[in-house]
């Protein structure tokens, strides 16, 4: 049962995000009383959601969506849903036109919108404060036209967690020290091949969850994930006796709601983005709590005199991945501007080769 805990917590976050965005933003929501029959008599707008719940029908999504369906009816939406335990299958069903919207992690949203799909660029976001400013900018009415790409539109962007690097060898303090190490990677993330080759890492194809099991049994030397997975996956087994977790996240991932813009009235997407953004502090509070459960002895603080090597290494990687078209240069530029706004003394802010 312990292994299901991270899935359950992730699912809770997903549905705080998805159902709240979908329903609270409906135009009737601001005006209708619970007992009003006005909206029950109007023509309902059908909306079929492909729902990703890591626990499938055994998870809480089934009950949550049934409750949401009743509320949606009063608000003028005929909400229906299909639940998938595999995120990629849910996305494929959406692409085939079998549903109107789907929730997914940010890097998978890249095929629908490269701008928002590049928010997880390595080392580009130093903190939740930075991420909040970036998401607020992209969620504003001024950026609305950038959220639409062909038939698709980003209806909401929320934080899904800071991603930390777990290592079985805490003596590694520089990027070049990763050479020869085995790292669990997701084979459908394009930048993985570039970063593995650059640092001489041996990539080991893994899923999101079995990567932690491989780390514990020694099949890989490195893995990455949010703090929420430490306790339920008993990662102390892989960290002991010589391992640790780098205290500075190397990227932040997002949860994004992608839908067909013509499936709802024209003003709904912006209302949805506004609502998701208003919940940002709640999402962050939920995500940061698990970091406090990790014993202090496992955290690795990179010495200040070495930290700049990591920052510059990540920056050069982003520039190259931007040239390759893997990262959207517009997103890289926006994130650089936010970094320099909050810390104008950064070396990159006066560098000749800016992102």
C-alpha cells in the first residue's frame, strides 16, 4: 500500500487542478444559486474529459468526477469523462478526437504548445516564486493568443513540483563527475539523449515509478523526482550509506490542461487560466510539505564556489537545446527575464550570449 501513496497524493493535486479549473471558471458559476433551475433549462454544452489518474479507476478521480458532473450540470456543462491510468494513453485518445480535454505533465504538453511545454527546461526555474511569475505571465489575457495552437489551447497551468536529483554517491559535486554513472531516464523526453551524451551518463530507460525501485536496488546510480516520493518509496534504501539529494531542484514541472478551444464558449479558456492561477499558493503549499519529511542528513548543499559551474552548465545546455528546437526560445527568454528581474546581479544578465 505504501507504493500507492505518491500516486494518491499526485492524483489529489491533479484533481484539485482539473475539476476546479473546469467547473469554477464556467460563466454561470459567478451568478447561479445552488437552487436555481435557470441553467438546468438551457442547452447544455457537452464536454468529454480524458482523465489521467495514476491509480486508474481505483483512484479518487471516479468519485470526484461524478460530483463534478452534478455541479457542471447546474452550470450549463454536460460533463462526461473516461479515466486512464496511463498518461500517454489518455493523451493519445485526446489526439484521436475521442475527448475534448486532457490533463498532463508539462513536458508532454510540448507537442500541443512548445511555449508552455518548455517550462521544464533544465535549471531555468530557481524557485516557486520564479515559476509563479512565469505562469502568471503566460496565463494573463495579454498572452491568450499564445496559448492557442491550431485546434488546441492551454486551459490552465499549475505547479506539479520541484524535481530533485537523488544520487548514491554524495561526493559528486560537479556536472562532469556524472561521467560513467547510470541514470534512470524517461525515453520520451528529447533532452535526455543530449544531456546524457554531454555528461557521459549511461541512460537507463525507465518509467516514472520504476526508476525509484531501480535506484533502491542499485540498478541505477542517479534518479530524479519530487520530494513526495522519498517516504513512500523508501528511498533511504538507495541513499544509504553514501548517497544524498541535491538541495537545489534542477527543474520544476507543471501540470497542464489541454483542450480543444472550440469545445467551449470563447471566453472560457481565459476564465479557466485565471482560476488556476488564483490557486497557485495552495498548490505550492501542498507540494512543499513533503520536503520537510526528508532527514537533514540526506540533503547535499553544493559549495557556493562550485554552484556557478552548475548554473552555467545548465544555461549552456538550454541555449543548445533551444537551437535544436527542443526548447522554445521564447520561453527561455521569458524565464531569463524573470531570473534577472529577481536577481539582476546574476552573471547571465550581462552575458553576451543570452537566452
